[in-house]
C-alpha cells in the first residue's frame, strides 16, 4: 500500500505536468499567432510594393512588357521597312501627291524643303581648285547663304581625313573651313585615290541624313557649273521620285592591270566586258528616295574601282528612272551644257 506522502507527490507531478503542457500550448499558440501576423504583414507589404511598381511603371503593366521586348527584337526590321515605305510614298507622289516646289518668276523656290544638296568631291592639295569654284559659281559667305535661302541649293566641298589623323593636312582643311564654313568633313573616311567610290557613297549617306532635299548631286572639283541652269534642270524632274539624272553611258571594262581605268572585278560584267548603264561621274544627281536608300544600305552596297560605276550598280536592280540628260555631259562641250570640265 502506498503511503499518503507518496500519493501527494504523485498528484503534484501530475499537476505540474498539466501546467507545463498548458504553458507549452499557450506558447505554441502565441508563436502561431506571431508567425501568422508576420506572414500577413509580409503579404500586405508585397501588395503595397506591387501597387507602387504598377503606379511607377504606369497602368499596371510590367516594367518590360512583351510588346517592348518585341519592339527591341524588331528594330532592324523597322529599318528595312523604311525603304519600302519610302517607295510607297514615291508611288503616291506619282499618283498626284507631288512636291509643290516650283520656281517663282524670279527663279527662287518657295518650298521649305531644299531643292538640292550638291557635294563637290575634293582632296588635299586642291585649294586652288576650291578657290576657283568659290569665285566662279559656288559663292561664299552671305552669297552662299542667300543661295540656300532663296534658291534652295546647298553646296559643300566634301573631304575625308588624313591617314595620319590630326596632321598638317587635316589642320589645313580645318583652318580653311573656319574661314569659309563650306565643307562636309567625313570623319570616318580616310582620303586615298582608291577610296573615291566609298567617299561618294558616304557623301550621299551623310547628306541624306542631314538634309531633307529633293535631290542630291555629286560633282568633281574640276567642273564648273551653271548653278541656275542646274536648279532649273532638276526642278523639271520633281515628279519623278526615283530619278537618276546624268550623262548616261556604257563603256568598255578594262581588265589589264596598269590601265588608267582598270577594273579588278572586270569579270563580274560578263563576257562582253561592257559596263552597265551609268551616269558620268563628273556630275550626276539622284532623288531623295535613292539617297535614303544609299544611307540605309551603305554597309552592304558594293563599290567598284570607280565611283560612277559604283553608283550605277546600286540602282540597276531598283525601279529607277534613268534620265539621260545631255546638259550634264560636262566633257563634251555640247550646246546648252550646264557644266564644263577643266
């Protein structure tokens, strides 16, 4: 038989055990309430942060939407479409949406868009040629600005950089330009005789990127131009959105190294060894759509040994109007010619 003391000790142990269990239960409940509270608070914080993000990024859209991602991916495609849109615009112009720019009775042009940007391709050591052109037909200072404002014709000499960047050749052009302010200096082009076709391509690209003109013309720095006659001739073709205007020809391809007009890629012109139809390089003009085409595709347009052949090759596969204009034949001294090579 257990004693009364033993019974009392047993009862005390049971009571303490129940108290411990009750305490543990209370602590567990408190812990559960705390954890639940924290989880609820975290959930509320997430909701708040999401709302703030939506408010900042706008209209509840994610910071980078699927649409934005597709726009980034399609960036190159947009550039390709630019040319197609330009061609569609040109077609619309042919249907009646043509430029309203026409010479007034005093020979000036009233439209805001310039009639033409003329690039005179020049080189180092040709300052005498440039000065002769400035005196003869290009004008300088206020007269050059008047030519731009009243006749819509912008004229600039076009030159690249020296192979030894920043040397005396570069400095001499910089000094000359500070006095005359009539140069386009192609920073990405190194002057060299064999790089002339690339230089012509870069001029058209630069000009198309910087001026929204109706026409873009290239002329050599040993050619004298009747600027009024040139403006009138170009104005006659404002209704042709893809015009390639010049003294057109198709000459022999020379495959003999050492010949003045040697063409290293002569074999590309077929067994007949005759050049495709192209304008003489002394003076020719192209419309805005063609200049923009060159600008967009300059990285993939092939150049040949000569700039006139190169330009002709760029347009041969396009829907281009080749305009054989006798007035652009500078070397023939033909009657009515608007230019003369010296």
